[in-house]
């Protein structure tokens, strides 16, 4: 164990004061994750009781009078049907809108920082030892550091559902045309013809808003999402008071740090589609998309992503744009070329056997598969 690294546990209120320290960490992180930021944790208190939130902070001391934040992992206590009614810790705090379960670790202290966090969890007698990680990347340097920390501490990772998430990771100096040719392959000509056909219907305008301008555009975004089938079914953010309050608070806090972005595509001044993003370090995370369903013939979602990509590669693109797509999303609907292996996973910190959280996870997996089979069978019979 590195004697220069100390792990301390904070509540949401105390962690809120570490915004500058987290921003510095994110700029030097192995893999930035905006949902470990103090802003995200503060917003999450609208949905998660503060007493259930556990924030682990790893500090590196190079001298007696200096400490550097080198690791953050925010988790919440849970005891419900998702955990098999057994005590567990879950990360991120609000998985419905969040994109990664990985902790944020300084790249110069990757292995020892991650190991310190996992060792702290394994040694804590007052914290549950199962960790439920519903959006865990299964590749990349963050996952490698987590695997090594589990190996050293005798912990085990149990992935129980896997999928490939679309991401954008452009090559240095790559143009939008070169990227689109690479990503779309044989469908490049057809997709770009469709994109150009939209512009022939009127004046196609792309608008990128950040900070306060993005916050001002949030109401339009929420109204657009609620104008379609999600609004009719009551699942749009604007139809869910608690979720709407959470997203508004999240946007407000990230806008204050210039970490909020909304991209808008307009046709003759009318909004076709909008995308909501959070940014941390050199990464951008796609939280939600909304589009005008009355303009479905223009494929507004895909048209927006092409316009976004062109805007990104015409300036300084993020090192990675994470689509945030879950396991039920068809990766082929995105224009981004790269894919990242993801999984729902459980980590059993320290020695221990499989328990109720793992049993509940596998039961949900098989129930979803059975439901998918029944729905697919019903659809086939409906076509006959």
C-alpha cells in the first residue's frame, strides 16, 4: 500500500466544495467521467437521499503541507429489488442518465489510486461489499486499472450483460469527410445524399450553445422531447417532475463551469433536433437527444449527428465523444465509427461468494431476454 495515498469518505455536502480540485483532476484523468463531479453529485441529491451517498476521495501527499486529489468514486447505498433486497453500493448515482460507472483517477497514479479505492471498500466494515456497476466500460485504461485493483485485493468482477456502445474517437487531423467515409463505409454515399437532401428543403442551420446560452436552450430541448411519443406515454423528462428538476439542476451547475452544451439543428428556423451534452476534461458525453417527429422523413436524429460531427472536426474535437447508448440501442443508428465494449457488472470487493445481488442481476437478465423473445415472436406472427 502506498503510504502517500489516503482515502477519505465524504458526504455530498462536503464534496460540493471540491469543484476546483475535481476540475484539475478531470483535466489529468485516465478517463474523465462528469458524473463523478461535485456538480453531478449535488444534482443527484434531488433523487437520492444524502445519507445514502458515499463519495470516496483518494489524496496523494508528496509533502506535509500539500495534498493532490487523485481519485474520486461516488456511490450510493441501495437495498431493493435491484440488489436482491441485500445491501449494496451502486455507481453512478442515477444510472438512467449517466454514462459510466468508472471512478475518475489521475493518470499518473492510475494503479495505486484505483487500488486504494477498492482496498478501502473491501476493508470497510460499515459499507456493503457488493458494488453494482450498471454502465461499466469493459476495455480501456480505466477498466485495466480496475481489474488490477481487483486482482490485488482478491475482489472479483462479474459482468452479466454486454453490449457495444458507439463512441467517436477521431484520429489526429482527421477531416469530417474522411471520418464519415470510414464510419459509414458502403452506406456513405446514400447517407450523405440524404443529408444534402434535407438542405434542399430549406435553410439548414446548425447552432452550438455552451454555458449560459446552453442553459437558456434547455426549455426548448425539454419541450421538443415532450412533443413526441415520449410525451404521449409520459416518459419524457418534462413529464417526470423529479427527473426534470434533476436535469435542470445538473444543467445549471455544469453551465456555471462551462461544461454544458446543447447542439441544435434548424430547418428554415424551425427546430429539427437537439442534443444535450456534458463535458469533463477532454471528453464529451451525450446525455439525451430530442427531435421533431413530424419531420421524421428527414431523419432528424441522424442528420443532427452528422452536423455535430462536421462541427467537431472543423475545430478541436473532444478526445472521445461517448454516445451514452444503453444495451437496447441499435448501434447502427449512429454515425460514429468506434465501438466500446460495455457491461452491467457487479464487483464483490474482497473475498466472498456470489450472493443475492448477483442472483437478482441474472434473474433480470433472463427475464429481459424472455420478454424480448416473446415480443419478437409476437411481431413475427403479426406479420403473417
